[in-house]
C-alpha cells in the first residue's frame, strides 16, 4: 500500500542526502519521481545536500495546491511514480493534507523530509501536520552532535555565533555561516536551554558545566 512517510531529525543529520538517495535508487530502476522543495540552501528549484549533491526540483509556492499540480501533471500524460517533498517543515498544513490525498487518491508513495521544531523548540506547522497524518514517522539514525559531543536534539539560530531566541520562524540560513551572518547550530537540550553555542563556549574558556576551583 502507498504511504506518507515523514523522515525527521535536526539540521545536519542527512535528511536531504537520504532524499537524494531515495531518488537515485528509484530512478535507477526506471521509476520517475516528482520532487518538491521549499527554500533549499542551493536556491530555488533545487534539492541539495551538504555533501555537494544536488538535483532539480519543483519550488513550492505559497498557496500552491500540490494535489492539483500532480493531477495536472498526470493528465498531460507525464509520469510520476512517487513523490519526494524536502524541507517539508516549510509547507503549509493544507499542503500536507494535499500530499496525504496524493497517497490516498493517486496511490503514490510520498516521502517527506524535514526538521520538526524551529530555533525556539516550537513545532513547525507543516511538521506538526505530518506527525498527525503520516503513516510512518522515521527519526533519522545519523545523529548530529552538539559541540559538547552529546546527541544534538535542538536547532539553534545564531548571529555572530551567539544564540538568538526571537524573530521570524523562517529565516533562511545554514550551519557554519560566516561571522555576523544568520546561521544555525545543532545543540543538545542542555546547551540549548543555556543558550551555549560552540562560539560562546570557546569564549568562556572553561566548560560551562564546571565551576572554577581555587586552591586553599
């Protein structure tokens, strides 16, 4: 039976790489996929990974009906054997409903990839709807690591290396941005709560978990 599958994880855990691998494996077997994306780091109409892999995709616009787009595509005699939706957290809840309808009414597998929560640890509306509707939710097993070495579970937005907790939910950036730019960093829950990034930890010169000890 066709499924709506949501692959989730923090930034830098290989979601887009897996999306590209699924595309490669299926296209190598003669299948044709429809790839949707939104606000990819490589620019409009691209699905890319940090490993340098990239392929063309359909850039999803505000208010676009993804189900109607697939129906029109198929009505013109073109193929679509499965659907990949990357950066699915940026899709509107209604667009997630449309992807579920693609599975149910068009009998196509839909593989959605995205992060679950934003830099404030709040659910993205698109990700929330995927959790509500997906046949399966798969947490990626390639663990991103916090600067301290612990498993990273939270996404932090940074400016000049310092964590910020206010601003619009969607601001495009990436990990390892230059100083002064809006960037992102993955942190464990403890250091996300303490707003302690790699840069601020280095500046502190001691571990934030160790109190200074003086000799008697």
